[in-house]
C-alpha cells in the first residue's frame, strides 16, 4: 500500500512578476513521507514554505521540480484521481459562502464532490451534528462565530469523505476552548484512519495531536520526528531541575563549560540549562557529590526545540 | 449520477448561490426604484436623442437598440463572476474539487442573465408606448425569446472573458467595460452595422447581440417570420461559439493559476 503522502525533492520557485519583486525559493528540494492514518504536523514560521507545500499537495500549485503523490497518485499528472481523495481546510473566515446557510454550503460542496443528492443530504446532516452545528445548520454563515465557521470549514473538508486532509493553520484566531474542541475533532478523524497534514504555528496543537512533526524553515526541512523524540534531535539542549542545591555549588556549575544558564525558580529550586553534548553528566556528578538528591533532567518542549532550531525569527509568527 | 444530471445540479446550486449574493445588492424595491429607473432613463435618453434628430425612425431605432442592449449589458456582468470566488476565498477549493470550475462560474452569474433580460423587456415594453413604437401583437410575444437569446449569447461571451479575467483580476472592470462598449458601438445599437468599414463590420458579426437585435428590428418592422430565421440562427451560432470557447479555455486558464501560483488560499 502506498504512503498517503510522498514528497520527493520538491522545489517551488516563484519567479518575479514585477521588476521590483524578487525570485523566491519557497521550497528547496523537500522530501517527506506520511504513512496512511498519521497526523503529521508541519511547523515553521511565516514564509517557511508550509502553505506552498500544502498547495502543491492539494493540486492548486505546481512544483517547479520534484514529484509529489497522494495515495499513490501524482499531484501534477493525476489531478482527477487525487482531487476526490483530498479535503482542504484553511484558517480564517474565507472559503465559505457567507450568504448560504451552513447546510447549503455543505450541500453545495457535496454536489461538487459528485455525491448523489440523497448521499449529500445524509452526509451533511451527519457532519453538521458531528461538528456541533446541527442547531445552527439553517442559519446563514455570515451570522456564525469564527469558531463555528472553522468547524464548518472542517465539515466542508470532510464532505467528500477525504482520505487525506490538508489543514492549513485551521485554528487561526480561535479562542482556546474552540481550539481544544477542534483538536478533539482532529483526533477523532485519526481514529477513522484518515491521514492529516496539519500546517500550524501552534506548538501545543502540534504536540497534542500530531504523531510526527516536520520542522520547516526557508523552504528546507530541518527535522522530522515525533513531537517527543524531536527533543533528542537537539539532545545537547537539556535542562536539569534541582531542589536544595547550595548556592556555591550552583555557582561552580554555572562556570562549567557547556552550561548556558543557571536560574532560580519561584519554588526555591534552580534550573540548569545545558547546551553542549556531555555537559549534563558533569552537572549531575557535581550535584550528587554535593549531596543534592532531588534532581530531574528533561528534554526541551516542542516549542523550545522550535525556537532553538529555527531561531527567534520563529517567534514572529 | 450521470454527467449531465450532475452538471445541471451543480449549475442550479451555483445559480442559487449567485442569486443569494445578488439579493444583498438589490431587493425588489431597490431594484425597481434604483436600477430599473436608471435603465428606463437610459433608454428614454437615447430615444430623445432620436427625437432631437427629428426622425421617428431614429427614435424607434435608438429605443429598440438600447432596450435590447440592456440584455447584453446585464449578461456581461458575468465577467466579474470569477472575482467573487476569489474574494470569498473559494477559488482554490473549486480548482481542487473534482468538478469543473467552469460549470460553477456558468451557474454562478445567471442572476446577471435574468437581470439583463428583465431590464431589457421592462424598458422596451414601458418606453415603447411612450414614443409611439407599436409592437405588433401577437408577434411581439417572440420578443422575449429573442431578447433571451441575445442575453444568453452575451452571457457566453461574458463567461469566456471571465476566464481571461481569472488570470488578471484587476482588469475585470476594464474588460467588461470594453466588451459592452464595443458591442454598443459596432453591434448596431445606435449606428447600423454597415456604417463601419468592412473589417469592423465582420468583427461586429462575431459579437453577441448584432444578429439577435437585427432579428428583433425585423420582427417589430413587420418582416415575415421566416426572414428572421437566418439572424436567429447566426445569433445562436455566435453564442454557441463563445460558449464553446469558454468551455475549452476556462479550465485551462484556471489551471494556469497552478503554474504561476496566483491561486491563493483564503484569497
């Protein structure tokens, strides 16, 4: 069985349309494989190439070079085979017909996905219930809140029973509760065996729902790992949390090579940041020698990994 | 669902969508008190120009030409139809859907066809008696059919131009204005087609309205119905040709956006 998404050395260059514009390499020989049923996060700052990759995979943009396949079908040559298999959901308030009701929107897109009218009606009803819009189904979309629009977006993306869903920053602008509900829905979709590519800035979102994440910056993939093991990619960036460490001991540790910072925490403990391979062992030895027994090491969170790998530029998002 | 039934279903849904959008611009009251009064004034203005020229024949020529022109003018609003999808952010979703975008665009602007049809007939049947243009009954019952044919023919041109505009959205109003001004100028609305040099005349024959308007003039002038048929057939042929061109090029033009990256998510 082919992988749900296969990307091989895909490059996309935007040539300048006007003299003042610059040539932009949005994707630079990107390769990525997403097995069926995986929720895959695509993380990166603005302009990293996330949306460009999603657009290529969803057949609305051609790559300059390289190949990409969805469920084994080439996204350039076999669009007729790819399009019924995919659903696209993007963030924000666009992509819906505001004058239509939620139900009419879904029925419209259902027809475009060539479903028979009876199947469209049934699927629309099911999806509206699923995304919690059954009570507002016959209200015009212009009267929906942002969270409701986003849920309708997701329902629209599912109307064709997509095997692969492309979600491009789907929770942009959602309040935390709506975002959490949305992530729950995404988790349910995984249970149905759907493959999801989730382009996002949101670390919590990626960490919560993704099986694996790919960090992308300036059109290049930096790393692809599970959110937890991604920390190992930068294992030198460890941290040691201690309790009851005497101040002189902390002072000596701070002076060690490979220790980037020692900070006091609010509960009276301390956090030692290590930035070089092997330095953690020396820190632990010094702490144990000093009789400190309450010691805990941990890997950085996904957000910390993101900042370390992509740099402060990533915080612009 | 068969291909034809599917296409008709999508057309109907797209048409409903377009009418709902249009209902935000006009209600019946504002359409009658705003748009309809405007088009009445326009036809009256040209009829008065004829009166200024001192010829009843000119009055009737200008009245009939400008009233029928409204059908073409309305239909050419379809040129901008593609812009609405881009504004709604639905263009990439349409391109990535298993259906052809051209079916959606053909359906989406049918309000313009209906608007033009009602404007044209509304102006003709109201203004004609004011300027003693006698409409022969019951032959005049064929006028709505011919006006519909003119509107449909112009709608086909509008859909073709809408495909071109898809690649250069900023030109949508210019393209629509150039199209209807050209038809107005050389299609026999105010000046007979044979007034112009031969190449311009040939070009006019390839435009919507030219033949349909002539058929309506002949009908109102009392010509035998059989003599109308060549012009009716030519109007039908012109409309079919523009529609065929639209169908042939539209998807290709939309696909062109995949190459240059002009199909934006959410924009």
